[in-house]
C-alpha cells in the first residue's frame, strides 16, 4: 500500500497544483512554484508503478477502507467525497499505466 499511497499523493498533489495555479484565472511561468513538491515526489511515485497496478487490482475492501481514511485525513477531503476521490485516483493511476504502456509499445 505504500507505493499506492505515494502514487495517489502524486496525483492529488498535481491536481492541487493546478487548482492553485488557476486561482487567479491565468496560468503562467510563475505558477511553477505550485508544482515543485509534486515534481520532487515524482520518482518515488512512478518508480514502482507496475507494483502499484498489481496492488490496485488485488485490493480488498479493508485496503480500500484504509485508503479512504488516509485520504480523508491527509488531504482533508469531506467524508461524502472520499469514496469518489479514492475511485477516481485509482482509475487515473490505472489509465496512466495503460497510456505509458501504449506509448512505449508505439516507439
């Protein structure tokens, strides 16, 4: 679950960076500050992405509940939005892994 949490942290951090960057209605070079921590976390997030995909596919109900508690506490997500946030985050990871595989196969 450690790797899955790292990848979810990356996805959520990237999303938060976009939200912060767009607060003023513009997106420019000065907004790079909103992505520095995200970029620093990228290597640990994607290092074991194949393992993350296997963890997600094998995830049981108790592990999903653990993720819900972690996301609610660490990312301050309201209780009513936690389940959808977990599912969306996991879906993004799986889609990203699929995209990487397709791009790699095309080269």
